[in-house]
């Protein structure tokens, strides 16, 4: 309740400042923004953000709008690129838009947040889970999903309980989200006295996972936990009938429900933990 009140106060202050800085504010709609990967590998989630924002704006306008005005939605595409996200944040700040729902990838939300703070823009992400996003004491940031250190703890507790004595591998795609989640899961597992058999990374965009699959076979891995996005996890041959990993996905993450699901893959020996953040 306290955090909700703080967000309300921040949005009120941001709206007030925007109106004060615009001479024709009372003759205009209230512009708000949604920013995320409308193109690129994570565009499926960007489209979900856009569709949800459009529905919310339509519902609010049908109910009379906000402060006697209609809402107008500005859609911005960052393609989950940090530099593009920062540029978008500066653009939104310069346009005196008081609120943005975004971004999706932690690697975009974090650099964009400073520009939003400078531009007096309230930023609420539906998907970015990296703890750093809300740990820099910026006045304007909030999230509506679990952090990596929360999700990693849930996954670690599950693995430690159901895979005690088994060979577990933790993989990540080196992104701010993927590595952050894998690190937190490893940390929680190790604190519980469970040591993973293998901790390995790959590059986002990779299509050849033969080296990782070979090592998984060599180490006789029973379960693979992946911190990363869905594209590479889906392409990984280790997630089908052959031995190896499946996936966990920032998103993948918060835009979906939080929790852990065990996929038995129709009785195949290798299991995969999927994280829904």
C-alpha cells in the first residue's frame, strides 16, 4: 500500500510538472508512453506490452479519461538495445510525457531510467527483474514483477528439494537479465549447501549449442536451469529428446506469471526448469 501511494504521488508530481511546462496543456490530451521491443528477437513481448497499453488507454478514455482529459498513447521501439532505449528515454523526456510503461529488458530499463529521471518521467516496468533497476535510489522507478533475487530463491528452493543428489547445470545468455537470474539462483543454491555440477554461459544470438550439449552429456546432467531469453532456449537441441537443457526466460519473465514449472518432457530423462517472470 505504501509503495502504491508513493507511485501515485510521483505520477501526480510528474503530471503537474508536465502541465506547468506546457502553455497549451489544458487544450491537449495527456500523452503517456509504452516502450519495449516492438521489433527484434523479443518483439512478441513488445507486442503484448503495446496491446495491453492500447486496451488500458481505450478503457480509461471510455470511462472519462484522466483529470478531464483523454489519454494519448505514444509507442516506442527499443528492440531491447540499451543505446536505443536511452535515446527513447531522452525523446520522451523532451516531449514532456509524464509516464512510461517500460522497458522490457533489464539492459534497456536500467540505462533509460536515468534519462527518465532527468526528464521528470515516471517509469514502471512490467518485466525487468534485475535488482539494480530499483536499487539506485532514483525517485521515478518501480516494477510490477519479482526481482531476480526473488525468482532465483524460488527456483533454488525447488531444485534443492526435488533434485538433491542430482547433477544440475545452470546456463545463462550473458545478458543483464539472464546472467543476473542465473547468478542469483546459483547463490541461493550454494547457500542451501547445494553445488551445481556445471555453470556455463553462451551468447545471445547463438545457434550452435553442440559444445554445451557435449559437456552436459559428459557431466551426466539430470537437470538444466537456464537464465535467458526464449529464442536461444527454443533453438537449443538439448531441449528436445536429446540430452540437454531447456529454458527459463526478462521478461520471459515478468510479463508472464512468476513461478517455476517442471517440464518432464514426456518422461525423458533430462528435465528442465522454466522460469515464468
